[in-house]
């Protein structure tokens, strides 16, 4: 019985020791994220993604009307429905942002803790305090925006063309089936 108790106490002590050791490292990781402005970058990217999703939703609604014919889509939309939809969207955005911040402040910290040593975290912190590191951080939103715009302008039209072809083909199939 005593060896089992000793083993349990030993493991508990190791766990507390490991947790105590990781706390300063995790605090340093959180500081790194502050230097990197991760929270604002992630939230800005999320806002851009939400805006894009709203645009795609409007476009899909238009394509769905086209698919079944504008005259056959008769869904009355009243102000109460619009208010309910807006409230739902606001709630979804709020929950998504809260979850994103949890991901950043809990899960990403844990992942960085697993993948990087304390010395590497310190080296990252040092880098992000240099002029080059600050420039990288300050330029990241513009770089992300440029990449997104290039993607939308250069590659998205091909995807939209494929989607339109699919919708046109589906409309033809429906027309054939129900004539």
C-alpha cells in the first residue's frame, strides 16, 4: 500500500513541478502573442472571413433563385424575420470571436509550448522587438489583404465560373425532369 501512495505522491509532485515550470514559459508565449498583435490580426482576419461569407450567402441566394426560377421562389421576408436573422448573425459572430480568443489564449499557447523551447520563445520575442520584427507585424494586415484580394481577383473567378456552370447544369436537369 505504501509504494502505491508513494508513487501517487511522486506523480502528483512531478505534475505540479511540470506545471510550475511551464507557467513562466506560457506567460512568455502570451507576451510573444502580444508582440505579434495576434489577437487583433486574428480578429481582423475573422471579420474579413465573415464579410466574405455574407457576400457568398447573398450570391448563393441569387443563384438559388436563378436555379428554380425567380417566379417560383416566394418566401415572404418580413422585418421580424430580418431582425431575427441579424440577431442570429450577431450572436454567431460574438461566439465565434470569443472562441477565437480562447483558441489564441489557451490552445495556441499550449501548441507553442509543445513545439518551441523557452529559448526559442525568447528569440522570437527578441526578433519581434527589432525594427524588422515590428515591420513584419505592422505589414501583416496589408500583406493579408493583398493576398486575399489577389486570390479573389485572380483565382476566385475560375471557382465562380465552375459554380455557375454547375448551377446552370443543375437548372437544365431540373427543367428536363419537371417538364
